């Protein structure tokens, strides 16, 4: 599976809009299969951006987010601004490197620093 930056952002935004739920939060993202969303939730959990839990179903295991972590909130503090988000994604695309959560976070931190310094 290839990491999709827009799905990452949307998962974190949706989790932020919910109160923490031990049973997990049901997410729906337009045009995305449940398996794709679940895999992104798992990766975000493994990366420390959110807490999530695996829930067994007849079709297999589905990862459901429970709440954001401090790292996830820090990520969203910048990613929530559309211009910062587009700038960070474009910077990664221009460099041609692999899209990872760490690379995406680093690009957002760089954009945030530029925003703080710019008049």
C-alpha cells in the first residue's frame, strides 16, 4: 500500500473532531475503501500520531482510531492550514522522495518555520 498524504490528513482531522472513544471511531472518507482507511489508521498508530485499536470482523481486522496523540496534534497544528498543507506536499513531490509520515512531518515543520519567519 502506498501512503496517501490526503488520507493521512483527513483521518487526523476526523479523529480530532471526535471525543476519545475506547471502542474506536468509525471513519468514512469519500471515495476510499474501508481497508485503505484502516491501513492508514494502523500506520498512524505505529508512527505515534494517534491511538488506535484493531477490531476483528468477519472480513478481517479493521483498525479504528481512539484519539490523537501529542504528535498527531502537533502535525495538525500546521496541516490544518490549506496553504501550509499544499506547500508541504508540493515540496515533497518536487524532491521526488518516498512519502513517509516522517518526511511529511518534516516538510510541515519546515513550512511552519517559514510561516513564523515571514512578515
